[in-house]
């Protein structure tokens, strides 16, 4: 090999080494900058800025993807653009985004207008060239890094693709960590909001049972989630009359809790305006139908107890039939009423009547008690609940409620609580 060839090889090797050192310097700068912040927005901004600077392009963008709740499709979560001119931000069309999702490999287009692969109606003349590389983490696509319009006439090179791919690879874990940190912060905020919502909901329910001469009254509610859709209430209607209400809103969680507060406001208003229980329930039904979606409904038992005559007028709107315990003819179910609330406007609800004899107990409960399941997916059941309540009907109402709750919990064992559990007991005290 002559001296001229050796010199040529040395010059080429020297140029390659300089390029490698420059790339390492760029990657070190990007890595240091990106690792210095924990904010997702700041991290993405830095990636875009460094790509625009070192690849000598007009604009850059990062698209982050995440799985939709239903199905395996992907959607754009975040888009960041850094530009060095007053032009509008450049965006990828659906065809290019779809190509990246399908192939998950780098894409170089140095003459965008002439590229026959992408015939998008929104194809913009402002995009002359583009380079897209996938951002992967443990083989999973989490985003795409894009740069637009390489400065100069040479267009994007294989070296540009290699450099951008390394930047995307180095940045993927940092971006994912920043996103997970923001999700964790959002979860903490949500948990605090749920805690506050639970406190508000607890304050909406009776803090303690009313003191009623000749009667023992108790009620409790255990939501399946932080907040629930069950509701119970005692309404002082004046003239020795006590309103008794237990309701169960369809669903669970925040949505059910919001509807529950609506039910409570409705009953507290109509309970005083409509003296007849059937009229009160009918008005509540019409109001709930007008203010809720068609897929939402409420089951409810509403009764008015006259503590002087010991008569109970009631209306059962699709609720688990309450049971009147300890009578000469055995337990009786209170079923008179009509369908669930919020479904059939203008429905004529019926009114039922019964008397409280000395020592009798009225037990009203939601289906969270009867449908509670054990690890073998067996339900506790209405029959078991009523039988246990009848066997312990001589207990004071507070002890009876706690006994039934303990029995249901023992039956369910380690199985998670599947539904809100609400129960009310009203006993005419003997003697």
C-alpha cells in the first residue's frame, strides 16, 4: 500500500473517530439534560430541543402512546413541538402514524411530496423531509420521535437515523419513569379526593339514630368502594311521624355516590311536601327519571311510622322486601309498591300498611347483604338472612344489625366485598 492510500485511510478513520466523538458528546449532553428533570413535559421538551439542535432540523416532535382501556389500539397521549421559526407546528398524518405503529422501525423520507406510500388528503407542502424512529421500552412501543425538514440539500442520512434512534432508546426509560411518576401523583390526588368524598358522604348520612319514644332505631352502611351508592335516612316529619328510607343506586363508586346524593335531596324535600308515601315515591320517581340517564335506576323502600298509633305506611319501589319479625303469623314481607325509580315516569305506586306490635322489629336491607358471596361464589341469600334475623329477633336492634353483619362477613371470608351493604332495624320496644 502506497503512502497516498495510507494517508487516505488515516483521514477517513480520523473523520470517523471525530464523528463518533461528536455523537458521544451529543448523547452525553442529551442524557445529562433529560435525566436532570422528573417532569414529563420538561423531559419531552428537552428531547425535542436537543434533537432540533443536533440534527439541524426545523422542527421536532415526540408522540407518546398508550393502550386504550378497551382493545389493543394505541392513541396519541402527548405531543410536544419545538420550532425555530414563526411557522405552524408540523404534524404527522394518520397514514404515517399508522405506518410507524405497524412496522415499528425507523422511517426516512427525503422527498415527502414525491413519496407514493403516503397519499394523505392533509399532506402539507411545508413538510419536505422527515425522520421518524420508534421509542421502545423492553420491546414495547411507547412513542415515536419525529424530526422535520433537514437543513441543507443532503437530506437525512443513515447517521442521522442512528443518532436519533440512540437518543430515543436512551430517553425511553426516562420518559416512562416521568410518566409513571405523574400517574402516581394523579393517583394520590384522586385518592385524597375520594377520601374527602367519603367524608362528605358520611356526613350526609345520619350521624346517629333518632331518639323515638317506645322504639329502638339503628342503621348503618358499608360502601364496597371509598364511596357508595346505598342510602339510608330517618326523616323527622313532625306530628309524631318518622320517615324511614333505604335506597340502593345502580352501580358503585363516584357515579353511584353522586346519584345517591340526588336521591337524598329528593326524599328530604318530597318527604315533607307529600304526606302520602305513594305520592312521595311517585314524585321522586318522576324527578329521578328527568334528571338521570336511562341506564340508571334506584331501588327504594320508604315508610312513614306514626309513633302514636304504631302504624307504618310504606311503598316498596323494587327494593329487597323488608321483613317484619316476631309476629303471631311469623315474619312478613313488605312488598307493596311498584317498580324501581327512574325508569317509568308517571307510574302509579301503591301504598301498603302494617302495624308494629310490641317486640316486633322491621328489618330493611340492601342486596349487598343478601348477594354477598364467599370464595366459592355462593350467595348468602335472602332466606339465610331472614332466618338468622328471625332467630335473633329478640335482640335489641343495634345488636341484631351487628350480629347479621358479622355473620355475613364470616360467610364471605376472604372474598372481597362486592357491593355496598346497608341495613336498618326499627323495633317497638316491649313493655
